[in-house]
C-alpha cells in the first residue's frame, strides 16, 4: 500500500519550488510566503502613509514620538534582524491596538498608550510587534488569506496597476483586516519576551501587558 505520509516532505519541497519558502528566524522553520522579503519593505513604504491616515494620523507630539522610537530602536537593535529599518509611530486612534506593516513600520494607538503604566509595558508591546515583523507574519497572512491577492500587490509594486486613490485605500483596509494565527501570536509573545529581556527591560512588563489586554477583552 502507498503511504501518503512518505510524500509530505516531497510535496513541501515542490510547493516551495513553485511558490516560495522563507525560513522563520524565530522558529527556524520553513514557511510558505509568496513574496520575497524585499517586497515587505516596498509594501511598508507604500502603505505606511495610508495606514497612518486610517489611524487618525500621527500624534503631534514629537517628544512622545522620539520617546517611542527610542524604546523601539532599543528592541530592534537586539532582534533577529537588527539590520532592517524599523519605524515606531504613535497614532491618534482611540482603539486599544498596535500593529505592524511588512518591512518594519510599527504603530501603537493613543488608546493603547493610555492603558500602559510603565516603560516596560510599552516596550513589551513594541517587542511583540517587532517579532511579527521579523517573522514576516503579515506576508504569511497575506499568503493564507484570499482577501488580498498577491497579483494585485505585485502590480501595485511594479507600477502596472492604476493609481486611483480608491484602490490604494481598499488595499490599506485589507492590511488592517489581516489576522495572525494563534501560533503566530504565541510565537510573537515568546520572541517578544526574549527581546524584552535582551534589551534590558523587566520581563514582568510582558505579563502585565497581557493581563491588561485580557481584562479589556473580558469586560
């Protein structure tokens, strides 16, 4: 009898050959991602202004922005890809949220900032989102989810698609609607905790932040 499990490694290799695989530096495992890492930087650069606009724009406090970036760069300097360029921005949206675009654009909302009680808690949020960037979780989510087609993204990057504002806004909305798997979130928590400690922050900041978010979700 034919044992299908014998063919699984071959099928994985075949899929990688015809689509694309990338090694997740956090887990060391191969993941199917349909775009090269260079596209992460292009996508992040293209859509960052639109995402900021959707999130009610940057908070107009340059002291706060410098403080946030200082903490973020401290995390970025010890992550798995310190050679990448990271941008940490506080936006004026009232939701309690933080998110990461491909290529290192990381945002934290005013609503989230208002819930933070210490620098270590804030660093925990930024470390978690930095881990998502390093693992290319957004690119992986784009591959898994059919709401954002890779063909559309490719034509936008190459300049072959029409540049109507409506289309770009639609793509920005799709970025905001992407969701990570539970596994992605667990790995970002663990890697974020490592980053937090390696950057010299109190690891209790991660525990406290998770407790704050849990209490918000159960209200």
